[in-house]
């Protein structure tokens, strides 16, 4: 588990270097540790280095992991759901997560709202925008943003916090840069309209620097911390 500690230090150093390169304060950038498919012991190892934000994509696996860790006393973790949302999984997500970054349809927002337990308070949500226009990728189109936001605004148990986007899986950094710029510009526009709209979730292991260049407030890092992903049933 010492490897995870070293990996986190390396990632934080990359965040710091990129922030300084583009004139930003590293403290304004949150590291989201993407722990999907990884065992609880790895989450604990990252937690012990001071990390508190963890991202999961598979609702059933995550719900069990979250409950087990809470039973062990890890109650101050902020759990982010970052994967595609199936309608039959919204109840699990609403019951276990603190923030949902992948809201891309009005029906998903409504179900999360209706299934959010009263005692947990407001659920923070981001609108996931399909900035690469890939059919197989989750996220609403730019034209659908307003309709998704309208539904969120009508949901008393949801609070709109910002946008999330995933760049193309490509080595063409200029192309990724143009996609991130697109979402950044939208973020600036919508930030003027809504209170608490202050999270721009862009960037993963391979495009971290470009995300920071485009004012991402959060980078989602899994592979560089926990190693290659493992695939499990949702």
C-alpha cells in the first residue's frame, strides 16, 4: 500500500506543476481518487494519506463498499458517482452518494430526487455533457443542457453544482484541448446564472494537464493512483 501513497504524491506534484504553469492555485483543484473496482483496503490506503474524495461508477459494488467503510468509521469520505446511470440503479445512488457527476437526463434527475432519503439532505449534482459527441458516450448534448438543468431546478432535494465532461480517448492533445475549452466556456456562461455552480470536473490520468489549463476544479484520477482498472458487473 506504500505504492498508493507514492502514487498520490506523484499525482499531487503533477497537479501542482500544471497549476503553476497556467497561473493557478493548486489548492483550487480537487483530486478525485477514482476507486471503482478497487478493494476497500486501497481506499483506506489513500484515505490515510489525507485523501477524502473518492469516485465510483458501479452502483451495486459501490454501495457495499461505502457501507462497509462507514461501518469501520470512515464517515468523512465524500463519495462521487461518476459512471453512466441506469434508471434501475438510481435508488442505490441516491441513498449512498454525496455528489452525482453524471446526470445527463431529466428522468435521472427526477428519480434521484424522489429516491433521496430525507435524512441525507440535499444531493449535489453535475450535468454531464457529451463534449466529444460520441454516440457510445454518456452525457447530454449541448442543446439538451437547459432541459436537464430545468428539471434539476425543480427538484428540491438536488443542488446543481456544475458540469462534468470526458475527453476523447485519443493521443491528440490539441483535440482534447478544444473539447475542454468548449465545456469551460459553457461553464463560465452558466456560472453567472446559478448560485453554487462552481465545479468543473474535467481531466483524467492522461489529460490532467490540459484539464488544468482549462480551469478544471477537479481531476478524476484512477490508473495513476490505483493501477489499471479492473472490469466488473455493474
